[in-house]
């Protein structure tokens, strides 16, 4: 059972980040609430993936603060899945075991979680295959299974189905919805507006490194307030 102390809400206070003298994110203000699916939208180069990496702690902001409700527990209670899964040159089962070992999960519990993840994500039949020979959809399922085995409270997903065919995409979307139903807070990016409409409960819109809108997804899709968001939803804001 997960600890009753939550690491949420997550607050971004005036967050900025730059590289080589160029501001890539500027003045981002955002609050992520527990138990919601937040979808971050915006054209290519808007800063979506960068924002996920900052929130996950892979890089540090140049300005502002990223504040978890319980900072001491935040690292252990979050996981991230990248657009292109980073898989070890090992079997599917060994990839799961390795992640649990890094998290210092004791062996009997790790074995139980490995078996559960293989069944839950439809990977039992390929458990002993090299992870890198799996199909794209299977690799992404493995990446999500590996994150799920750690029992995160917050799961970051960076374009989780960008490289997948429609059938594999439907499977990934169903898994995301299932995880959300188990009270995992989802923070994800996508360039697929249809997917965003299907999955988002809250939406955040980035343009040129600035967060222009955030709020309930229904409001964003039905009545965006910024001209940039309206153009983006109409397909007229390619960058």
C-alpha cells in the first residue's frame, strides 16, 4: 500500500531554463494536482519534453523553483518513460529486475512485482526475449511496466506513442487510463490532438518556451483564450 503522505501538489514557480544564451523556457507557473491526467501540448520546439525533464529532476532550472509537497520522498515516488525507451541489452524480465534492484526493492518482492508486471502488461510470453528485439509497441509497454513496477505516485510520459501504429497506440492509451484509475498522477506530452482529447483531464499549452494556458482540458479545447492556442488547435501553428 502506498504511503498516505503525498508528494503532490507539484508547483513550478517562475521556472526558466536556457542553453547557449537562448531562453528555452521562461517564467513557467504551474500546479499539478494529485490524481489527474495533465497533458502538455504545444508545437515542436515549444519546450514540452524539456519541461518534463525539469519536473522529473533530470536537469535543474536556471530560474525559479520546482517544489514538491514532500521533497524528501519525491525522487522515490516518481518515474519517467521516454519517447524512445531506454532498454538494457538484457531480457525483458531482466530489464524489470534491474529497475527494481536499483530502487533497492528486496528480492522476493522484486520477483513478485516482476511477474505481476509481465502479466499486467501482456509481456509474459516474451519475458525471456532480448528487450531490444521487441516491436515498438512491446518496447513501450515494457518501459511503462518497468515504471509501474516501482509503484510511482507520479508518472511522466514523453510522447508515449509517437512512434507507434494505431493499434499499439490504443493499447498504450488504455494502459495510461488504467494507471490513472489506480490514482497514479499522469503528466504527459503529446503532439496528437486526438490523443490529448481522449486522455487529458487538465491541459497546459506551451509556445516558444512560455506557458500560455493551463486548466481543465474541456475548457481548453472548447474555448482556448490565447490566439496561439486557437491557431494550434486549428492546425495553423506549426512552430
